[in-house]
């Protein structure tokens, strides 16, 4: 094609730039790939997510939908090209309000906000919601974004960073926030070495099929620009990966048989411009479809196609926790309720599809990609590629959301294979549909339970069984099967208990980790039945939960004696809101016929860290001769805030100002192993390692002085000063001999939470500490349409110790948004909803007001008393909403999500 210059002018630092491009190319690609304006993020290439929002002549547009010729002669603004005071104010407001978490949506959100603020400097919330309605955020729950935009022109002044020893508990701004609001953050697709080859994946179009290849050499030769075609025959190591090593079963490239729709079977590697345009439907592969199953019932049925020869009946694993004689206790109970509940696949729907780049540095393979688990990636990738671990270096890029799915390998072994085979740098980016096909999902579930109570309303016993659809490969199925029976009672004293679970293979997408590891599904079952039981006992629903809430010194169903149990405090914190909301609902309903208001409540508890398994984190802290503190922390911050929270803990433990700290990593070459970002473990476990390292380093420093632990440490240029107010000691750092890492003082400490293995009845100490919470939903249900609107969520969570209240609130609001999606709208249907217009997640207009109540009941095991929070905040949301829907309409929802037709059907069933 004869490419003509197009007069496309971009305002970049006041300069008009003329670019040359294929007239039909997407504006987003031109801006990113030709002009290097990487703040323009690509989340879907379909105008669904809004991450690529730019301003064209001052109006917001999705750049992925616009052929570049269409904006010829226009002024196009991206985040990095705007230079005005208004943007600075907006950035300050985003930092102050904690409005950016992972930050992948932030440039698009800010461009849309700029459009509004230029015409309406002081918008009201409804105007912000209208203007930002086209940009999705999966992390924040939008509330802090709304607050930030409304406050932008008020001019936030950054509060000074706290003094030494005062960082914990302060709402300091995210330490890594500046890059997020400037658009400079480097996500998986934002970096690749010059002239890197592009890698694309050939995927199975069938749920289950055998396949064979034609002449791959001929096909490659017929496609100029193709450098290599790779199949499982090219995998040099053990072609099996999985997060649980002894159950690793997923091939990087399938070997003659594909077990799920979208499974990778081959790679095409070559020059980017040629490979981008390749029609992979011409790839020489012949398919022979096989019988397949998609639901857990189909997978478990006799005669179902078997996924793995060594797993009869498609059973991956079973879980069990038993104490007492639950069946007998139920038979003797004054009241017994029971039910069956079903949930479907739920997609993580992070805005950043999986992406990364890889290259050789000498004989070391370097992979820079989005991930939640760098050391696990290093181990698994090295195994697949047949390399010793030290020959693989993982540098996590910024992750544009993860929520559990980026714990599993995605691009890493494929990039590594392409680099090893071609000897050239390579890059790859999953399309939205590839991401949704190939990434893990929340386990679909079928759960049955019965719960009894005595005449006074005290719980007597519970039986529970859950089948969880783990999809084609193991992934985190064993974790879900183990964790669910431990938690299925909820945070209530249950003297007799029999809970079992089963992870069932199907040809559905691989189910993995998704914020809660099956506990959110179990909470739906238990909390909806507790409403039934409260009603049977004639008790108020909140009072019933308060009566049965676990207390200090009581035993969990696993036989663990619990300490510092925060659930009573959480329920008590809701009481006044419950009374107010109930009165308001009654008043509303007295005057409204079609729309009815209802309230619901649900609780949660959640063990932080691995279940009954070792789970260590290691932190290194060093002091440089120049007087800076370097915190080597390998925990990936996927938006939850660990970069800031762990630094706050380290600063206070060491006794220095947080401004003295520089972050290092994560990077497997630079940071010790902090484990994976999962199971609400980083604040607890890595935070505790940081506290230990800080304390050890402080003691080492003070030993060089004549002062005790009360001394105050101050760092200056090359000088450390310690004083107790009377005596003073100086250490000239520049004069000390640095160690191999360049530090004149250093400490490296590991923390592994004390747990014990569970016996055959699930008895033991599965977790060293738990977090607790309770949420209350207020909803309106249209009785004619079956639609539900959540108008307010009140969330009380016990954090043990609040490290950073703004970040904690952000976690709560974001978790509630995902819980709302689980309750009301999200259902992934393989083969049908592999995009963000058929798979719907909450938009800014769906989010209710959120009232967060932060409770501090310190846990003796937590760092400075702190507990984890990330998963807890999602667990009670869906059952609280569903209980409110029932309160408003009478509809007892037993299959999620509560789509309007299901609400109407459930109303008919109860009438
Ligand atoms: Fe919005 Fe992560 S902060 S998607």
C-alpha cells in the first residue's frame, strides 16, 4: 500500500507533530507504537473499557475505535501531552484521594475527567459519573475517583510525610503513585527491546479435541516475516506447569490434545508488522473434536470424558473438615434449614490483558511481564524451558490488575521459548478475547448445606458439601477444595460440623485464584441460610449473627482456639446503620408499590496466607554510605498498596522517616522471595518480615552507639545520628566499609507464619491469623422488571491495626464493586462472553455509596497488630446484597448472578 502522510497534529509540550501512518490504523496503535505515547492503554480494542480514552479537539474518544485518518488535522491529547495547571491539580487530587490503584485505567479516566473539568470546574457527583461512564476501573470501586475529580480544582496540598516512627496509621499517599497519575507507569505491554519479534498464539477452537499439524515449514516459508513456528516438540524442559508442584499438569503448548477452548497449541514468531496481520485461521492444524463437559455436573457424571488418566471420575481432589456428629446434632435441633446454591464462572476482567517481553542478557533469560508471583514464575518457567533457576530472571512489570489470575503463568514460558529458539528479543500481548479464554476464572460451584439451631437461636450443627468446577487443569483447585471446608461455617460458633468439597475437572476454562479462593461462594450459601435460620428462630437477622459470633478462646471447626476475634465488633458497628436503614426501608415501602427497598447483612472471616503450608517472606533492608535506606521487597504491588504499606511498617520498625526509604524491586535478581501476592498475605507476612528486618537493623545500629532502644535515629547525607535527648552519637556512614550489596548496615529477615498440617478430619491450625468483617446492603428492587439497584453498602472490617486508612478504604470499595458484580451481573460463559460488552462488570454508575468502618482489634501475630484485608472485603458483599434482594422482593436467589429474569422467577416461586 502506498502510505500517504496524514496531517495528524498532536499537542505535545505545545508542539505540533506530523506523523505518517497507514490511514486505517487504529489511533491507539499509532499513538503507542509510532509516537511512543504509552499512557494510551489498550484493554479491549472494542471501545468497551475506555482505557485508551484520549481527547480529540477537546472531546473524549476511545482511540481504539478511530482510524487515524479520521482525526487528520485534529488536536489529539494524551495524558503525557497535556501540560496545564488543571492536570496537575487533578493528579494531586488522585494521589490525595487514593484514586489510582493498579493505575492501568488512570490515564483514560483522567482524560475523561479533564474534558469535564475544563467546562465544569466544580462538578457534582452525577456529572462525574456521566462523564466517566465509558471508562472501566476494576480495582477502585470508583468512589475515590469521583471524590478526586470533584475535589480537583480545590487544590490538594500534599501533607508532609510523617516523622520517624509515625508512618503506621497515617493516610500517606501511595509511594508509587506519581507514575500512575503521570502515565509513566510501565505495564506489560509498555516495554520491549528495540526490534523485538512479536509472538502470537494459535489456540484451540474446541473445548476438547485431538489435533495434528500439517507442514509447518511450508506454512512459515509462505509467510514473509515469520521467523519461527513452535510447538510442544520444541519445548526443551518438562512441558508441565502448575502452582502446586506435585500436581503440575498444564502444558505450555498442548501435546496433541487440547482440553479447553482457547488452549495454546503453537506459537508464531516474527517481525511485528508481518505477524500482526497474519490470519492464524490458515495455520496448518487439523482438529478432531471429542466429547466434552463444561459444568461440574457434566464433569462428574458417569461416562463423562476423562480429562486426566490418573484422576478417576474427573476428581482432582477432595477437602474435608469434621468435628462432632453433625447429622445427629441436626436431627436433635429445634430448627433446621437447608438449601442448594449455584454460582458460575466469574472472569477477573482486569483492564490489562497479559503482556510482556523477554530477552537474553548473556546466558540469562530475562522476562519482564505482569505477574503476582515472580519467584513462582521463575521456578516454573525454568522447569518448562529446561534451565536452572538462576538462568531465568523475572522482572515484574506493573500489573494492571490481577485479583488472582496473574498468579498462574501466562506469557512467561511462551516468551522464554520464543527467545531461546530465535535468539532474539520477543514480546507478546494477549488480545482481550485471548485473555478471557486463556486466563483462570473463579470456580463455578454447586453447594448444599443444612444448618440447625436450638430454641434460643444458637447454632447447633452444619453440614456442607460443595462441588467446584476446576476446569481443565489443576491450578488452584486444591487450594479451593481445602480452604472452603475450613471457612464454610462463617465466623460463627458451630459445635458439630461436617464440611466436604470436591474439585471436578471439566473442559471449561481453568479455574484458579480469584479473591477468596472459593470462600465467597461458600459465604453465599451459609449467609443466605443464616437468614432462613434467623427467621425460623424468630430473631432479627443481625441479632442472630451477633448471638452466634465467634469469641476469643472459642474453637473454629478445625479445632483451632481463636484469639483476637473481631467479628462481634464488626457486627456491633453495623447496629445503628441496621436500625436506621430498616426504618428508612419501611417508610419507603409504605409509599412505593413497584420499587421496594430491602436490607441485608452478611459476615466474613478469612485465614491470611496459605492453608496449613509453609508460607515465608524475606525482606532485606540496607543503609547506603550516602545515608539512604533501601527496602528490598519482592512483593508485587498489583494495586493493593503493598509498596506503601510495607514501607510504612519497615520505617517505623527501623525508626526512620519514610521519606528516607527507597524501594527496590520486585525483581528476582534484586529482591529476596516475598512469595506471591495472594491470600491477603502481603501486609501480614511480608509486613511482619519487614518489621523483623527493621528491628534487627535498628538493634545493629544502636549497638554501635551508647544508646538504648528509645533512641531516635536521624539520617543525613553520609551521617547517621542517634540521640535520646541527652546523649548523642554520630556514625559517619561514608567512612564505613560497605558489604557486597553496597550497604554499611543491613539486615535480612524471614517470617513464616506458624501453622500446622490438618489431619484427616481437617483438624489443626490452618492459619496463624484471620481477618473479620461484616457488611450491610441497602437495595431497591423493581418488582415488575426484576432489576436491582444497590443504593448503599456499609462495611465494617477488623484490620487489627490500620496501616494506611486511605488504602484500606480503597480495598473495601474495590472489593465491594467485585462482590456486587458477582451478585448481580457477572457470569462468564465460555465461547460466548469473551469480551467486555457481553461480559459486564460494574461501571461507575453501578456503584453505590460505600460507608467504610475500620476496626482495630490487634492480632498478636500480625505486624504491629495488623491483619490482611484484600480478600475479606469481597466475601460478604454478594450474600448481603442477595439477602437484601430477598428482603425487598421475597426472591430467594439460589443461582447467581441475580439477573432480572432470575429475580422474577424467584419471586414467582415464593408467591
Ligand atoms: Fe482502575 Fe486498576 S486502578 S483498573
